[in-house]
């Protein structure tokens, strides 16, 4: 069976999970412990970053490389168009999504974590000691913002990220006005990249991710609750309903804890 080394809340990992589910491939999720687990993963695969796919004795790192590997090795239910123009558009959108939505969504998501204590602590692994949870939750958002400034996640960076994401979502809504998917009538790598990378903007409402129930369907204020972007999230949710399998069992390793969200 295929094995996917992952962080449950990695949006790049979610992109791969969508593709695996669309191709109806069985796989086992292996949760990587930050730090020590990443060192072990490096020793096995040559990469510290998730996702990493293991297929027999073969390790493949990077979400795009995994997608292309799966397309070559398991061509049933293809995710790349055969038409050259559509294929080119698909690959361009996938690369754009990785860089634009992927990076900006992470910054905006961290900004939301900084400002919401319950949101922040709800995403900690279940085995996190209560003392650590309390300490993390008690850190003022202003302090986290100052700390984040030094690594590119300060208030100004978060505002710029949300501004860019607003433009991205507007463009996606326009593209999807008159067609079922981003490059035509069938789903492709472009759709799974955009849908998977958007989970930081608004978590899917169904049982697809191992997260506390109060977080499902919630997201970044100003984006997730903006009626202008409702067509995009409705499209994304239909894609999930059609192709994403529910997560009935938690991955091997730590899982998020539950906490009430105001």
C-alpha cells in the first residue's frame, strides 16, 4: 500500500490527498512529528518537508512531483489533459496556485492564529501537555505579531497576503462562472491544487480532515465569510463531495485536540 508522510493540516499534503482519492488509490497516512520526525523522514527519503509519498521502495517528495509520479505510475483517472493547450493551462495554474495561494494562505492563516487564542490552541496535537497549551494560548496576539515580523509573518505581511488572496479568489470566481472546472469540463491537477491549497482560507465542512468539529467550515475572517467568494467555496465543496473520501480514522501519530471555538 502507498504511504503518505504528512502533517494533517499541511495544505500541500491535502493537495496530494485529493489526487490520491480522485485516482481511487488506497494509502496509509503517517503523521510526521515536527522536528524529530522530520529528521527521521530526511534519513528515509532525503527530504525534511512533507508531503513525501512512499511507493514500495520509492520515495517521492514535493506535492507537484508526487502528482506527476502518480500520473505516470497510475494513469487511470488522469489528472493531466491530453489537449496541449489545456495541459499547458493546467500546469500553469498548478504552479501559480503553489506559489500564490499556497504561500499567501499560510501567512494569512498564521495571522488568524495570532489573533484568536482558541483557534490557535485547537490545532495543537492531542498529546500536547495542558501546561504547554495554556502557555501558548496565553501569549498575546500582539507579541506573536512582533515575533512574526522577523520571519515574514508580521502584520503588514499578513495584510498584503490577504489583499493578494482577495484578488486570487476574485479571479477564480470569474473563471468558474461558465465552466465546471478550471480548465474545462473535467477535473485536473489544477483543480486539486487550488482546492487543496485553499483549506487554510476555509476548512471544508465535512469529515475530510482530522480537526475539531467547531473548526469545520470556519476560516480566515474577511475571506471565508465574504459573500463575494461564496461561488468559489461552493465549487470547492462540490469537488470535495464528489471526489474526496472522508477521514474515518486519524493518521498514525498525533492528532489535533478538541476545544470550543467562539
